[in-house]
């Protein structure tokens, strides 16, 4: 087999890249370890920056998002029973779209099917070959048979545990990581959201987040120790703890119900540099992980895809290598800005085991500035809605 761009990983970043390239007449093959059904079962965040919304429209996968998504013009931060609203429109003139990542992935699959794009699911033992040479190729096994795909370039969109990043030698790759001393216990329930915008809650018992997927599907989180397990938390215990951390008037309005999904996710910040090694380009979680506090994970993946797709288009259409040559530097500049934002919100809103009275006072000051200082709200709103591509 031969294609122009081999894409390792069939999550949203791999699908979006394939969609943008195929629409421009550039051939791709997407290799995915899991089945399509498994990919579509993953529960992920759903706050989309304006640049992600624009890219989905460009890819021809934004119609259902426009119809079923929820435009949010602000969010709430709470502390000491105080609810602070940051109005994004007023602060920076932008908004975000709340639309689940599962739905984004479903829309991209349907758009790919309409184009007849090539997808191979259930691949095993993927290996990238001759990445620094003139003739890169990928091998894999499926159903007991070995396969080979020759290509011009390889896009590593296969997540944190994928093979792509590890293909870059240890003496070339530099990794930066911060592991937070807690995780998020998340519950999905078929209940109406407690408010029409997200609530980020700072509380002495720990952080909480009230989010949503649609009018009858809510997503709630509470900060828990890394030693906790899902089975330690009954639904009743979760709802009681969530209510304790939300402002009293919000907790009084909370509609509870059986959880339809419950999981614990550890929090980490991670960046791997460079994003290019020969014919290999890293995108999304293969290159970086952010705490979910800043709602940046999917949005950073789509910005990577934007820069890489533009570089590939310039290469194939104009014989211009500058976009590919500058991909790593350009994408990393945006990645580190998002890292700073996610780190700052995580630090401001969570309870750390090592926090002193001084640290807690700094959190109060940061939140008070958001309540009283227009320049602080502008900086927060710009970070939340996303820097321009």
C-alpha cells in the first residue's frame, strides 16, 4: 500500500487532519488500534475554542455542532459562597462552544465516510520505519497478517501511550512534566445542568466543576486523592461531596440521579519537544497533555492539526517546505501559552496538600482580582477562549 500521509491514531486529531487533507486532494490512511465503536465510547471534555469551531466548519463537520451545541459567553468561578462571572464577550469579544468530544468524533467519522477516506481499525504492533530517510513506511499486524504502508510523511496522532513519540530517540527528545497530587472523579448523569454555564468551585474540601453535555446530560467533577478508586465512591457519596463544595444556592438547585459513567483521571502537564523528527510530526496528546481545568486538550490538538495541515498543503501545492520546517516551533509557542493558562487556573482553584495559609490567601487574591479587575477578566477570557492561530 502507498499513501501521501500515514496517520497513526483515529481520534479527533487524526480524523480532523485526514478530513482537511482529503478535502484538499491529499491522500491519507488512518491506522487505529481500537474499533470505531470503542473510539466513540470515550467520554471527554467538550469546551471548544473559536479556532476549533472554525476548523470543524472548514472540514465540513460543523453542521450538527451549530444545531445542537451550546454557545457559552462566560463561566463562573466560586469561592467562599461568592459566584464570580467572567463575561467572555464583554472581556475579549469571543465565546466558546460546549459540544462533547464524542460528538465531534462522530461528526468527523461521518464526514470521512462521505469522502471515502481510508481507515484501518484493529491494528497491532505498529512500527514506524526510515523516518529520517527518503522512503518512510509503517508496518502493522491485523488478524494475524503483517502489512506495510509506504508514505511521504507520518502524522503521530496516537495519544500519550502511542508509538509515535517513542520513535523519536531519547537523545533527541526532551520531555517536560508536572504531575499534580490529585485527580478528578467525574460523573456523567442524565440530569439537567445546575446552571447554564460552567461553574469552577474553589473550596477547602477541594475543587469541583459543574459542566454539561446537553439539556439533559450533565458532567460533574470533584477533586480526589490519587489513592482513591472509583469503587470507593457511591453515587450518593459523590452527590453529597459535590453539594458541599458548590455554593449553597447552587447546591440547592442540583438535580441528582444515577451515574451512567464514573471515572477518575489523574492530572498532569506534559510537553515533548521537538514535534518533528524527519518525516514524523506529532499532534495532540502524543506531544502534550494539559490538566482539564483550562479546557485545552482537544483545542491544542486541533491547533496542531491546523499548523500541520497548512504545512502539508504548502508542500504539495506550492513545493514550499517552510510550513513543515516551522511546524514544531509554531505549534509549541501556542502549546506553552495554553500550558501556562491551564497551570494558573489549576493552581488557583485546587486544594494542594502542601498549601500554607499564604498559598490559600494568594488564591483568594487571584479570585478577588477576577471579581473586581477588568484587566484580570480580560486576560482570563482570552486564555479560556483561546489565542488566535
